C-alpha cells in the first residue's frame, strides 16, 4: 500500500471509529500473525508461562501463505509476533521473505536471545521493515530478574552485533528499536546504568529507544487500572490477530483465546472481519458494555487518556506508522 493509500485508509478508519460503525466498508489495516506461541523466556509480566501444552505450537508455512495471499490485497502491515518468540520458528526467514514478495510492510518483535551472525545477516537480506527488541533493564541483575532465562550480556552482545553488521553492510532496513517497559525497578534504578547501557549503541544504526508502560494483559496481571474516562478500544476497527493454529482474535490482549471470532483454516479474513462476532463486539464496546465482555472487562487499556476519542498512544503510533 502506498503512503497516500495509508493515509486514506486512516481517514476512513477514523471516520467509522468515531461514528461507532459496527459493520465496516474496509478491511483490517494491520494483522498480528503468531508464528509460534512458544517462548524461551519466562518473563515476570508475561502470561506465556501459564499457557497449557495444547496451546503451544507452530504455524505451518502453508497457513501463513494462505493468510498473506488474502491479506496482501488490503493490509498495510503485518506483525510477526504475538505470544511467543518468533525466532524459534524454523521457517521464520521464509515467512518474512514471502510477505515481502507480496509487498506487505513486515515487522518483527523479539527478545534478541536467538540472534546469531548467520541469522542477523539473513534478516538484513530478507527485506524486513522494522525490528524491535524487548530489553527490560539497564544492568544484569534487573534484566535477569524480569526476563527469566535471559542472559543480559549474551543478548546485548547479539543486538550490538546485529547493528554492527547493519552498519557494515549499509542496510537501511530494518528500522531498529529497543523497547523497555517502565518497571518501578527501572524507574528507581541507578541513572548511570542507563547511560552505560545506551553508550553501547553509540555510532550504531539504532533508530529509536522506546519506553513503554506496563499493561495488564486484559486483567491477567493484577495491577491498578487507570482512572481516566472509558475509551472505546480501537482494535476491532483496525486489526485482527491470527494465532499459530489459525484461530482469530480481535485484540492482542486476549492472551488465552477467550474471544475467538473465527478460524483461518476454514474461513477468510473478509468473512471474519464483518462476521457476527466482530459486529457484536463493536456494538458492545461502542455502547460501553465492556463489563459483560471477556477479557475486555479487566483490561486497563479501556481506561486511558484520549484525543478525539482515540487513546493517545494509539493516535501517535498510527500517525508515525509505528504500530505496534
């Protein structure tokens, strides 16, 4: 999709979101495609460690291609991550290359632990548009307490080496970011440690350093909810999430597949997008009936400051094309 096409889609999306339309004349702007739900970390803030064995698996390349073949006609971007560590998937590079062949903007989020010299070079050759690393903590003790099974020095070395190769090869893509969740232990940590951490990326092509606030995964994490006014969640008006087994969700916060709205093994994105379950969900959210919805009723993202009715951080990410 061209840049003018992206802005036209956003205007259309904004119009129908503000109008609270339940049946939409456009198709999703973005998709999250979960290549695997398996993860090699056991992070303190992530419910992945509570997934049952039957919920852990890998998407087949055939199913992935089916999704891309359909979505390439209308989607702006795909995010190759949801609950798991996508670099565990043995066909991850084939998936990226196939999406790029179909001219879809493609993004990957990773913990960075599985990067090797070979994988880094293949990612740089794949055409991936954006790569973001989760890295919570500026020093070993904090990082390894939050990111259980993680090795601070090994992972940061992987990321630095990726950036060195990117610089050596003169690659413009992927745009690269480090994302840090703003835990209290990080807020109250030694400010000199942050300086030491960021100094390791000096003169390297790191495009952005992003501080993120912790969310509660639709109520799975027991933390205080914000006190701002109810805001209609924009997710069902712009995106769909497809899990490794083909089940389709309306939101990334539905970690345990409580509200499945379709199955890509037997249906199409087009039929699911305006299917009865999605239409009903939009109606309920638009009328403020989130208390009767799971996992929406426990989600802190419905109670955030907004601009023109759009959650503030989402509006900024849309405008800068930095979703997620």
